[in-house]
C-alpha cells in the first residue's frame, strides 16, 4: 500500500485498529529482515521450517524460497448494507489486503545474508504484512544466531512502510564467473555497450546511489546519520 493510502486509512480508523489494518504485521515482517541476517541455516530451519524450494547458485551460495497463502473468510450479507458491498467499496478506495507471500532468502556460506519478500503480500496498512506469517516462529522465539534490531526512528530501517536496506554481499555470493569478468559501466558513452569487460586491475565501476541531496541512514546506536552523497 502506498503512503497516501496509508494516511487515508489512519484517518478512518482509531489507533487501536492498527492491528486490523496490518500495521504491526508489516512492521514485524520488516523487523525480521534485519534480525534474521547472519543466522545459520540450521537455526533458520528450526524456527521457520524447511524451504518450499532451493536454488544453488554456486558452491557457497543458494536461494531458499518460502511460500504461504492465507484464505480470506467471507462475511455474511445481512443488514441494510451487505458486508461484501461495504468491503468492496472500502477496497476500491483504500486498496485490498493480499493473500500470499513469497520469502526469498539468500544463503552465503551457510548464513542468511538477505531476506526479500514478493507477491500479493500487503495488508490494508503497510507493506509485506502477510510475510510476517512466515517469520513469526523466528520473531516470537529468536534463535541464538539472530541479532536484535536497533532503536526505531521514523526513517530508520524498521518501518511498516518499507523493507530494511539490503546488506552488502560477498563477491562469491553475487558474481558468477561470467559476471565477474564483465561488469556494468554506468557512465558509458552513447553507442557503447553498458556491459563491458572488467578492468584488468580488478576494480569494479561504482554503482550510482541516491541522487538526492541528503541520505539519512541509521547507525548501530539507533541514531540517524545524515550523509552528503557528494562527499
């Protein structure tokens, strides 16, 4: 759900109804994206179960896929305004709740290095709320190799409205033999290929990041850090 829709939802409901909107589910799903980084695959399977499928990328890297579907109960039509008509009208204005989530976990050297969500996984408020059903076992009873999330700020990594930043990955986990030899030159000249042979000195061209004037991140102590991308 987009931020303007979220504002309209908040205007329609009292804070006590945030749970029904999905705010806390969305926040917990994004909190898990932070706390699960670094945990062993043994601990991952202990609290989240075995994956629905796996894809081996190389001898140290794999992607594990978890899927879940939620059935949405129908309400009986009674009274002056049928419940189905009321729900349909609400969804046409504010958007509807999703019913499925796919969690993609990158495994690097038998450790969780990334957690991504995909699918029709938004609830009425926030993003990826359905995915909290996949991470609930780990969130409610954390394993020893999980880390604690830092303090929460409005623009910090733990939010109901956006996923946590993706951590940097090891070259082994991101580059195959082919993609290690050929890299993107984002400042290439017109008419020349974007993908070109890597420099012989082994350097990789910089990837453009954040064209804004201010970049706000969160430090390890939970306090915001403001960086100037031009520096």
